[in-house]
C-alpha cells in the first residue's frame, strides 16, 4: 500500500529531473553535467573520511523486496543495530525491510574475526547486496552510519520519498585513528533535558563520535542528583545563567542517558568540576565553605571566583560521596574531575587537593580525566589531561603538558581556538563567545592532532574532543547551530587517517552533509567557506 503512495511523486520527480537536466544543458554549455538524481553518491563522499575506499562495480539498489539480514547466531546487539538501520530506512523508503536470518543478498550485517579492531568495519556494495562486516557490534554501527551517507539525503526524512535508493558499488575498509573521539556538552550554564541530550547523541553518532563528556557541575548549577547531599541538585540545580529555572537529572534520568548513549556506542564521561567552578555546591551547603557561610546562587558568566575549602576534612567526605555515587551511575571508564581555572585556590592547595581527590576516583574503579591544569599537579598513573590552550598559549604551559605526556599522561586535544564549538564563527554570529577568537569552519578542521602539541609524543594523543559551553545557548537549535558544521570536522580529525586530511576535498564532502541536516531538521551555520549544493 505504501508503495503506491510513492509512485506518483516518483514519476513527477523523474520528469522534474529530466527537465532540470535539459535546462542545465541549455544554459551551461561546456560545464560538467549536473549529476542526475538517480546516480548514487560516490563511495568516498563520507565524513569522516574512511581509511580506504575502493570504488568499482555496479551499484546496489534498495527495493520493496530488500531485507535486512543477520546471521542465525547473531546476538542481541547485532539485532539491535539491524533494527536501528531498518528504523532509519523504513519511513523514507516506505519499504517493509523486514529483519531476517534467511536467504541471500539484501543488506547484511555480520560479525567475523578479522583485523577490524573494536570499532572498524568493512562495507561491500554490489548489485546483489550490501554487506557490513565487523568484529564487534560497534563496528557494524559505524558501518551503518557510512551506509546512510551513501544513500540520498532524502533517506533521512520521516515521510515517504521517491528514491531511487542506490548505493555505489565497491568496498570501504575503515577503522578509527584515535580511540577517543569526544564531544562535551555544558549542561550547567544552561540545563538541557534528557530529550535534548539524546537528540545531540544521535547527531554525534552520525559522525562516529564515541565519547560524550557532560559538564555536570559549575558555578551556575549542579545537575546530577546525589543522595547523600540532596541539596546539591534540589537547590544548587535550581537556576542557571540568566536566572532561569535550571534543573537536574535524577538518577533514573541519568541512567536513561547512559543507556541511550550505549545504543549509539557512545560512552558517557561525567564531569564534576573541582576545586574551582563550585559555587553551586558551596551555595547548597554552608559547611563546605572555609568561613562556614554559603554564598548566594550565581547566574552570571564570570569564572574563577569559587573554590572548595581544601583544608577542611568535610571537603573530602563530600568528594568521596559524590564520586562514589557518580561512579555507581557510570559504566564508562572515565570520571572527569575538572581542575580548570582554579584562580581562587592557591597553587599549593590545588596540588594538595588533586593529590587527595585522584585516588578517590581510582578507589571507585574509574580513570581520571582533568583539564590540562592537572599537569601542574601530579597526574595519577593512567590519567588523561584535556588540553584546551590556544595556538598562542605560552611555551611554558605547553611544555608542562608535553612533559606530562612524555611521562605517560594521555592527552585529549581540545584547542579552544580550533574546536571550542561555543566560539563565534564570525563577529556577526548571534550566539557564542569570542575569548579564544573567531573560529570559522576551515580553521576548526585544519590542524593535525598528531603533531599539534610541540614535544608531546604522538603516542600520548588519545584523541580529540569538541567542547560546547552553554553560557549563550538555551535550545537544541542553538546547540546545533554552533556544532554544525564544525563538529563533523573534529570527528574527522579523530577518526580518519592523517593521509586523508585536506580541506579542499573535505569541504566538498562536508557540503554534501547540508541536505542531510535539512532532512533531519538539524539547524546549521551556512558557512560561506563550504560549497553547499544549491537548489
Ligand atoms: C573556559 S575551558 C572554561 C569554561 C567556559 C569556557 C567558555 C574551561 C576548561 N573553562 O568555564 O565556559 O571557557 O568558552
């Protein structure tokens, strides 16, 4: 029945594109012919760029008869990825796309031993079928993201579209350059609901980002329920920048975010920022303050004015309780303890504090991540430092981080004048900040994580992360406008081999994402640096 619905629009569309081709021929003699709608996207038009692409052979076409196949022995996770793929394809194609263990051809997802690594995959496309092979479900999931991009952008729409649904022939072999490909969302300066976080997770998954760092506490709001210190959330979470109502995640909310992220192969990295950026906690409990007096809640955007009381024993009871409860909510490996901009903590106190707090993270079975100021103390064994300096950061500060890296501290790179998604694109960008500079799309893409920090061994670099601070952001469309189109570039820096890197080819692949974002309802900045398709 649904097939009938699509018949009329398809005819109209074919006629329409014939007319367009005729018109293009008439008006642009000598120019390359516009690609016909029926022509599949080239196999390499994918962001992030796959490690290797071998185009060849005739395309595959999804039809009303197509099935999504898994092996009889497939476990729950493989079936879940297959169901996720079918869930994307059904609304726009209008086809049934049943999941099956029978027959041949169709779209096949299979696990096999091979040198794919934990997240890699192979995608083969030929007239008799598309097969995605991986050694783990995460690899199948990433392969599904690639398959989406090889189909027309209209596949992302929620209503039946005309097609045809062809995938270019050939083979992609793909795996990530770095294990850590992150995004951070600041839910403290403005609170974002579980639904808004899920929406962002879906957008991260499109580009194979696998870590979501949630900045759960700051001066303006404490966003996670802690049973042993209930006023943190109930009072400390009751406002936000500008004085709005704020909010917090209950433990059930947070578990739901973790669960949803896992279905997108995204690991949650929760951050409690300490010892600075703690006004919301200090306002909630007078006894956490050195003078025993709680400050008022804060709704401005200054930084560096608050500090936990480093010499009070209760501080460490507090931190132990918070870390214990947060670790219990976290199946992921990491717990981020902040450590940035502790301008109201003396250096000696900062070192004392970090020396006492890092073992608490280990006590509850997690690995420390801290902003790179942590390298001014003694990073715990196995800790990661998140570098957020600029090109122009002083040599001494860079060397402190590089020395820690030579000493075994892993690095996550978030250079603020490259990948801080809250930086304005141009002086006219209506949202965002500009303290690290204006960051257009090319600038955020055009650097190499492997060689970025002088003196840091390439092997210390675990990956990249794009933070999004929310002083000026209140809606999902605000998040999207700042993240798109820069976020896919950061994802490519994290995933793709350095050899694929190049702005001129990238900007063409990036441009092809625009119609996908239109189809998905994702707001984005139409940067003049990107050759967006017209019409
Ligand atoms: C610096 S980056 C901060 C945040 C702000 C951000 C705004 C970092 C570790 N600290 O507190 O929100 O700049 O861009």
